[in-house]
């Protein structure tokens, strides 16, 4: 199974969260999507979205300007 990757680089807030919200249902429950964003607000926005949507942030890794967020679908 290959991991789904969303390239969200360059998108301003709130678009990264809007995109993950639209795409999360494209993977099965307990599968993951990796979101790659350059929006520093994503560090706060993604955990808040995950909590309100019932999904899970597995990991967050900042690599220079890129922020890699691994999201697991829980619902």
C-alpha cells in the first residue's frame, strides 16, 4: 500500500486544512495521508482540525520551510 501524499506547499491558511478535510475520506479508516505544507499556521491548524474531526495526527516533522504532517483517518 502506498501512502497518499498531499502537496500543499505555497497554499495560505486555511487552504491546507480545507484540502486535508476534503481528502481524508479518500483513504480507508486507519490509513494515513501525508500533508506537506509551508504554512506555519498548519502546526496549530492541523491538530485543531484533527481533534474536531475525530482524526489523528501521527507525526509532525519540520524540514526547513516544509512541514510534513502524517494524518491517520479514524472516522
